[in-house]
């Protein structure tokens, strides 16, 4: 008798080329095979997972028969996984109930009509298979996967840092799922807010011993999100420090996420910041054009949406923010198409972009062009901005130039930093500093509005001669 893993590996090899590559990677390969007396059972993570795979059930059944050398019945079963949020209340990660869902082989079904409700919900499971990798997030993804599989080496604690919507929560939850697949049962996932609330509740009830058992003794892997929430909370930071210290001394892996790297966290004591930075710090940067394209393709495919190539390229050009921004404009586009009962085309794409992003159509500016506009505005030059000076007449134009380069171009933070003789951390700090100050300082808002107006005018004309 052929072992299920060996049989399944052969089936997957035969399916390569018979089903779309995205479907094979995102939906077929994550199936868990189990050999039963009546044939092969394939365990799906969700009803959506089963629905996607069932379209290719006839092909899978044929490949299984060829691999086994005899007829093999194939049945799909949904075994729902517990969402990571539920771990905030219990130290373990108990398996969800199994439900047998018979699936009769038949011809592949056409993708159903996309609905705004389906697109608005995350249809791709938050696992490593659905995390689209590019230069901006490759280190974070590989480190997270290695840690989840017990191959963390010197990478624990793994500290994932990024602005909102760039994928650190996706990776954090993927670590939980992958650790469970690898056989770890006592995985604890919690947000910093949940950690704080449970600590305060345990103090009020006199039950801190139970809190410590949950986050220390009964924890094989701790995933803690958004630790910037601990800023200024001395008591919580002390408990965090002792928890991390205990787990690290016990060689238990740790994953921590925040919106900035440890040394830039405000309101943290030096011990906690140093401990969080003692493993690997992996920053996730905004996606470049090629990665935005792949993310949009994956998201549209998962929702059963046919996205014309010209519309895809317009979205890639028009949305340069976070992954969440990309998903937001795609949801806007698909919702409009469904509600207006019209196909997705460039006209509808432009209308959706106008509702989600203020940028108008036009060419992409280069960082050098943006620096030239900023220096003309402030009556200075690029060489002055590249100096190490902290004078306000140098610091402000430099910060605004970095901010506008990040907003208007595809240049990475590292490339922007190098333009001014600095590293990517300095560029990221400048961008976030301007983002915060816009809300607080009216004069700065007026300067940015005027610079944006000039840059928009620059975008609408051709590139400079020569």
C-alpha cells in the first residue's frame, strides 16, 4: 500500500501543468492527505478551501489513479482551523471539529460571479502559502517560516516591524498555523492590548500565577503583536520583560510585531527594547511595482475575479501604499462592477481609483525630480540636503523630500536614504515623522499641499529634456 504522503507527492507532481500555478500553490499543496479504506481523503482548512479545490476534483482523481496504478476514490473534508485570535483566552491551540463533505467528481466548474461581500472579506487564508514574497519582505518571510518550523537558529526573538497594512500580521498568524502543523500544541497568540488587559485582570483578581503559567510555563511559542501599545506602561513592560526573559532562557521561540524597530519605540525602558532587538529585526517595506502586481493577481484570483491586464497595470501604477490599500481599491472596483452590473474596464478602474486615492493619472516622477522641486521651493540644493547638518533650514526640506519621494515614487526606503547619504531607517523615520506632524502643524500642511500641487503639475507634463 502506498503511504498517503508519497501518493500525494506524486499526484501533486502530475497536477503541475494541469491546474493553474497559483491554484496549485495556494490551494492544492496545502491539502493534508489521509488514506482511508475507501480511498484518499484530502483535508481542507475551510469551506472556501474545499470550494476552490472541488473545481479540480476530476483532474485530481485521475492523477491519483495514475499514480496508484488503480482507481482511487477522492473525498474532500473540511477541518476548520481555530483562528489565532481565540488563542488569547487559552494557552493551547486545539484543533477544530472535522466535517466530512462528500464531493462527487465532475467537470470543472466555472468561477462564480464575484460579490462585494466575498471580496470584502479576506478570502486567502493567512498562511505562508498565500504570502506574496518580494524584495521588501523576503527576509521577514523566510525568518518567520524557519522559526515556525523549529529552525530559528539565532533568529529568536524575531521582531517584525512595518507600517500598518504591509503584512506583519499575515506573517504572525502564518507562524501560528505553521507551528501547529509542525506539531506544536501550546502556541500562544495575543495582541499587546489583550496581553495588557489579561495582566490587569489577573492583578485585580489576585490570579497572576495563572497568567504567568499561560504566558511562560505552558507556552511553547509566543506570538505577540503591536507591542508599541506598551509605550509608557511601566508595569506591563516589566511583566513583558520577565516573560520574554523566561521564554528566551527556556529556548522557546518568540515572534514580536510593532510599527517600528525596537530602538525607535517611544516610552520603552532600555532593557525591554534591548531584549526585543536581541534576535533578528526584520523590517517590511511597502511593495514595489512587481510585488503589487503579484498581490493584485493573487487577490483577484482568490475572489474569482477576472481583472483585465490594462486595469491591473493601472491599479499597480495608481496605488503605491500598503497591501491594505491595494485590497481596498480592488474591493472598490469589484463592488462597483457588481452593483452597476457592468464589466471591469479602464473607465471603472479610474473611477474607483479617484474614490480611494487622490492621485491623478500621470507619469511617475523620479526621486531626483522630487528633490529638485523641493529644493527650488526652499531655495536650497541637493548637496546641502545630503549634509549631516541638523539645522532646521536643512532638516525640514530633507524630511519633506524623503516623505514625498516615498509617496510619489517606487523607490525603496533604502534607495531614498542613499540619495541623501543616509540609510533606510532614516528615510522611514522621516516619512513617519512628517505623517504625524501633518495632523498637528498647519504650516507644514500648507507646505506639503503646495509641494504636492507642484509635483502633480510636474507629473502631468513630459519628462525633462536631455
